[in-house]
C-alpha cells in the first residue's frame, strides 16, 4: 500500500459524458501528478500540482482539467468523453523537496467509455 | 525532450535465476534521476529502485540492482534469485528534478518468471 488513494476503482460511462476522478496523496506529500496509461499511448504524464498550484502540463487534452484543493486532494475532470479516453488513470504523489523525488502511485482508476 | 527506450518487450526467466532488463535514455541534462517501476497483474505501480545521476555507485535494493552507465545513457535492472512474484511489467523512467518533475516512461518489458 503506497498510501495514495484513488476513487473510484472502476468507472463505466458513455461517450459525451463527464466524470471526476479523485486522488488523496500520502500524508505530508505536497505534489500530485496525474498519468494516463493506455494500450496505444503507454504511460503518459498529464498534469502536476504542487500545494494547490498547477506546475506543469503534459499531453492533457483541453477536455480534461484538474485541480488540487487546500486539503491537498486532487480531482481530474474528464468531459465530452470519447472511446479513446478509455484508460487507466493514475495519481502519484511526492514530497518534492530536497532529494525526495520518488513518486508513489495510487491503485489507479480504470475508465471505460462505451 | 527526454526519451526512454526499453528494447525488450518480453522476457522470461526461470525461478532462482538472474535476469537483466535493459533501458536506454536520451537527455542533454546532467542532473537527473532514473527509476524502475514494477506493475504486477494487479496494475499497481510499485517503485523498485532509484538512481541519482550524480552518484557513480550503482543502487541496490535487496535482490534488485542497477547498472548505471551515464556516458552510455544506459540503466539496466538486474533481478537476482528471481521469484514467481517478480512476474510483472517493468517500466524504466526518467525524471529531471525541479518544480515540474514529471516521470517519462519507457514502453515497458513484460517479465515472466517460470518454474
């Protein structure tokens, strides 16, 4: 158990719909990262938040957005869903200070768009 | 931009034997971190080992060790005394430390440990 929690574990929804994925980082971690794992794209970085502020964006679609709240949990919002958005979405957290750069991953949310 | 290449899509090893997974990367950075993550059938991403580029000594974690060749931009993972529980996908990952320290992953190597 990494200490990072993600809900829900599984999500099945239809095209055009909107969903919200939730992540709670490890206690004390200020950084939250979102990654997408799909068969054709592999593991790709989406977005990084540090202590409530967006720090970096990767290959994140405009239909996707995220935020980190004052209690440090984060949500990834996916809208106007397409079949190709079906993937495993991971949240990872790290302390991100000094030499402690390890990222610890949550169990992931498997999204299926039908 | 950094790239990470894992040229072995699949590997197989017998229980108790040793196996080495390959990883190469491309970067112009001098200071960076390299990681190996394991993804078993449960799909959980588990950190196996970390190497700082400024350290010449290869990292070791129990049965797992790396061979880090900075000049060659090579970062292989050696698993000794392989166990059935080592069966998983293994991903090599690169990170440039800083305020936006994302992980860049390779495509993974599927390792099967057999009896």
